[in-house]
């Protein structure tokens, strides 16, 4: 089977969940004997910026279609709608490639997550969106929603990284069905080698990795650390990432008296993050909304437990009491209690981390993604008679 994957971002040039999953899927499909090509930005692909990709990818995609004659074309996120529309028009009533799309989140849900964050226990506001985040909610997000809906309605087969996200896409984008294709990790991709760092002794700190946005709930994490007060003065946290809330979060850490217990490390490479994961007590994911965060799988690969909000697709991956701790979102005291338990019981944190690695090996390796993808694609081809552009299916 010949497969063309079209994506706006790719590692190691870009850090993005969508690009990471394209690379993981491509590697696994090649291992399974499929012929896979990737069209991105740059030489031989779309020209210009990420912003223009929905338009500039169309002509390169048509050229690659003539040269490769793929059985399947798959686009990613909300960027591929115009490509799908052009391919559908070219296909007409005759046979052509199966058109697939993988969308990591519902942008309608992501827009709803741009709001004031309240501690559920007290009703106190702990974070308010920045002006840039409000611009995203009221101006950029509607465009992403429109593009996402346009893309979802023009594919033959829609994929989502979790069952929860699949339901959101069907509801918010008005499509009948979406297939759950969980994120995976483990392919030998460029930029994954560990490197030497001087970030501190193993097991000494908790770790947060992600963009610093209001929906990520990092303020709740800092408030939880402050909530513990003198109960556990040794607990410390490393925060990896940048974004709109970087400076406000640093000011909050100072205001809460946490300046000596919280390190803001900025944006790091994959190798540095891997070192931090291997040495931390647990990964913390205090989000209000997610699709299926890849960093959770990376923590499981490092045999680290995960302390996370029970939102979106996270409970489909993290099992409370077995591979980590799940807590209600926006609840400072609940998150503080989970952190304290993980800190005071290092053997239990280690046990849950080992269980997480076992669960990863059983469900979330690239071969699992390839098997799920191939089963869904071949089933859809049998139903619709598509994907017969010239290759064997």
C-alpha cells in the first residue's frame, strides 16, 4: 500500500504532537511493509510559513499524487481541508485514494478552555487569560474550528487520539463517526538521544512539560505546592516550556514564596526532556483540557508515574492507583494531596511508574498504532471501494 502523509510540522525541526505522531506512524507503517512518503514544509513540499500551509500545500500535494499514486492520503490537524477538497474534486466519480484526517483536539473545546481558572474547593480565581489568549479564543479559534469542520467533513475516514476526543469531534464538527487512533511512542526518531545535563539529582523533583497556556493549569500546580506549606518543604518542581504565561507564572511563584522550589527551564530539546523524565519523581499534568498528551506516554516510557487531571483522553491512558494519580481538574487541595502521597511514598511512585511502562508496551507502541490504522483503513476501503489508485491494498 502506498501512503502519503501531509503535515504542517515535523520533528526535529518543530515540536508538535501532530508532527511527532506522523513520524511515529510513518516509521511503524514502513516496518509493516507499507510505502510511506511525508509531505511537509520546505524543499519538495509547501513553501512559506505555517500560517499559509492550508493553501500552499495544495499544489505540492497534487504533484505528489501524480508521482506517487497513493492508495491513502492523510492530512493532520485542521490544515488539510483544502488539500482534501482538491483531491476529492480530482477524484470525481472514479476510483482514487482514500482520504483520511487525524485531528488531535476539538478547537471548539480548546476555545472553551480559555477562561478564568477557579479552585473548585474555594471558588477563588487562580488564573485569568492573557490578552493574547483572549485573542485566540475570539478570533483565531473560530478560524481553526471552521478549518477543522471543513477538513473533517471532506475526509473518508476521521481519526482522533482518544475516544473522548472522537466524541468531541463528532459533536463539534458535525460528523457521523471518528476512529480512535491513540498516540504512540518508541520509534527511533532524530533528536531523541539523551544528553548530559546538570538539572539535579534523580528523583529530587516533580516535572511539568508543556506550553504555558491557561488551559494547562500550571497555576493550579503552583497553588497546590504552596498549599502544602511546611508539610513538605522539600518538594520542588521543574517547569519546562514557554508560552503566553511564562512571566505571569514566574511572578506567581515569587508571590507564593516558591522561588527556591520552582525552576523555569524554558523550552528544551527532546534529549534534555528525556533526562529530566528519567530523573523526576513523577510527571504532573494539571490541565483543564487535552486531547491525549504525548508527554504522558514519554513519562511512561521512562517508567515514571503520572499525576494528572482526569480530563479528556488522560483517563484512557493513566490508570488511577496503577500507573499514576488522577485528580479532579482545578482542585488545588486534591492535587496537593496527590503530590504529597507521591513524594512520601517513593516506592509506590516507582511501582506505578513500572506499571505505566508495562501498559505502554502493551498498548501504545508504534506497532499498535500501525495495526489500528491499517485495520481501519482496510475496512473503509472494503466498504467504499476507494484507495485503488494503482497500489496493492
